[in-house]
C-alpha cells in the first residue's frame, strides 16, 4: 500500500457547502468537558477516553463483539433524502451508516484502507486506487471501479451540492474492474484526503441509473456497500436501517438501527433521559443538553476547526489595522469559552489549527513554526495602546451581528471591548436573516466557524477567498485581500514537499497575524451523548466519514 503525496490547485471550492452548515457549526462547535491549550490543540476533557482512542481492528470490523438487537439514535433535524449529492445537515449523521468511502482518516491524519486497499500517486496529477476484493452491494452484486466512477461523477456534477469538493478533478476512469484512476487539472496537495471524506461515498451505479430522478428520495432510497441497509426514510420522523449480513467486514453487531428526528437539543436530551434513544451522535450545546439529560451524558473531542471573529475590513474604522489589533488584544478567550456553554473546546490563537500542520513535520518542527507566528494574548494595556494609535483613539460604536446561537458569546465580547472604549451593540438576527447578511456586499462584524475540515491546512483558505482580480468572494467575510496571502495559499496547494509546505503556511500565518482580518476565538469540538455507549475514534469531524456504529463500545 502506498500513500500519496500532496497535491491540489483550486481556490474556494468548499464555500458553497460550508456556507450551508455555518450556523450548525456555531451551534455545534461542541465541547465543554475540559479546556484545550492556547493553541487550540488539545482534546477536551483530557485523559484516555474511548473517543480519543483509535480503531485497532481490521477495516470493516466492529470494535466490540457485543450483539445489539436495536440501537435507537437521536439526531437534530430531519432526514429528507439519502442522495449523497444533496443530503445535508441531519442526514450527514446517518448516511455513513450505509454509505462508505474508499479510505479512512486515522486520528493522526494518516490515510488507511477501507473500500480501497491500495492507493498511489502515479504523478503530480494522477492517483490510482485498487478496490478491495469481496465487497458487495446490498443486493449481492460486486463493487467495481465503474460504480466508483459513476458515484464520483454524480457527486462532481454541476448540480451536485458536493461539486466544489471535486473541482480539482479533470477525469475519473475505471481502468479495469478493480482500479480507479483520477486525473487532476493541476497538482493539488489536499486531494489525497478527498476519497476518505463523507462527500466521496460510493453507491451502486445500476440502481442509480434505474431510479433516475427518484434516486435517493424517501420512496426509492439507494443501494450501497455499508453494514446497514436503508430500509425506509420518513422526513417527518426518521429513518430505519437493518444489518446487511453480506457485509465485507463481517455480520454487523447491530441488527436494527432506528433513527429518530428531534426539533432541538432539549427534546433530544429529554428522550435520552427517558430511555427513548440510546445515543445522540451529534449534540449542539453540551452543557444544556447534559443538564436536561440528567448529567454525565456528553463526550467532547476537539476538532481541527476554528471559530473566529470576522472583522469587516472595508468598513471604517475596521480598515485601520490598529483598531483590529486592539480588538485582538482586548478579547479574553477563556471568557468566551466559558460563555459558549459547552460550544467551545478551548482557546485558539492561530488562523490554521495546529493539528492541521502535523502532517507536514515533526512535533518540534511544527512547534517551531507556531512559535514564529505572532499572537495576540489578552492584554488590555496593549489593546488601549493600539487603539490610541488608530483613527479613533477615543473609541467608537458598532453593531455585532450574530445568529441566536451566538448571542451569549456576543454579549461577552461586547463587554470586553467596552473596556477599551469600543461600544458594541449586539444585533441578534434569525438564522435566515443572518445568512442573508453574510451575503451582502457590506459585510457585518460577526462570527464565522469552520464547520468541517480535512487534515490538510488548506481547509481554512475558504475564509480568504478572492477572485482572479483580487476581490473577496464567498466566505471571505472579512473582505480581506492580500496578493501575498493569496499567492501563499495557492503555493501551498501546488507544493509537493511537506517541509516546504510547512514553511509556506508559517509565512502565510505570519502575514495574516500582522493584518488581523479575523480574530481566532476557540477550537471547535464535536460531541456525542449516551449513558450506554461510547464511540471509539470519535475524532475531529472525521468520525462521520465511516459507519460510526461499528465503533460503539459499552460504557
């Protein structure tokens, strides 16, 4: 088995999809079991928990041999369809029980086999994947390279909500029955992770062609390779799944999975407390959920996502770098973490989460790179000194525009900035109105969250995206434009050598730290809740790339 080196060459391909889950990220940047370090790079809660441990069994095998007749799962929101090209929000939590990718991302960011047993970077732009023998669909037919090609062509079609993830791809070919070849338009350092992600899952070509426009709809569903078959979907109530006895990893340990939809965390927590569900794989607000569920129910793991304050640089006085630096020094991140009611894994001070640099160097090399990047520790005197150098030395007033989920954190930030003479009025908008405000030409002072990530440091480039003329676009909510930074993001994708990439992202973060278009606030987390089960390898956002119920262990 060979592991590909890194290559990709695109800008902002994820903006559309991340925009769709941005509020969810702010709702569910979950943590609260403990505090990470100032770099935002530690597992909340500390200690060795099942969630922090890696799978040690063969691909496809369950980590526990306990037989479960029925698992009742609670999710926030509704499953309206199962087409992976269109399924969003709640469906992402359960799609992977039946749909599988070619590869798996291990906790250390390395790639491991799943539906593919071998993968190789043949050239700067060509990757080949060898499929596992003996994998069958739910109807007993064998998985072939044609199914992979069809799946990826479907997912990268212009109308697909996953198309932006496949923007680097020129062609997908079925070389033979067991070999898939992907040719990129240009070298792309982060493509290597795409075949391991939730947006690259595989389904049966023949069924999809026969289903036509009804593919993935509640009355039609789909056929895939995963351990649990999709039996039914009811958008009003949930989803029913059953074990596929011909699963390539062996007979699944859970006979039936019943997925129940809930309107909010509170109703889901009460259902857990009443024994109506066994587990909630995603919890939005851990502190409130845990209280409603009776206590000792939530487990949180830090992700590679970073929540930040977005500063509208094209609006006065935010166009003054001294104002932005004053704000960066005036924010006490520990207070933000506390105010987030469990929705923050710990303070963050870097544009790119430190764990995203780990694949580029040794621990010492990465730490040396981080040490070279300027940060803005909480220091009111330094904040006042910066403001004194600005065009508004006596302070000013402005609106901080946020969705309801972020209101408490916004009030804390307003109080903190008030100490240096910046009078923020917190404007709380309904989610839909907040989304609309983010799309306006004149951007608000607001929060932004990553919401998802791969192990590659390029992920956060979506918040710095510009068009060919250098104009900010997409999720560049700070409306920040720096030719140097844009060039460094592009260079980081084209570069093959990990050590050189580490240098590039160090230089990039140094420039961003000098300009302060965003203020990093906290490391995002992901949380599950159960009184009965733990989820092994519940790491970052990658837990949902695979059939996570294979990783259940009794508490």
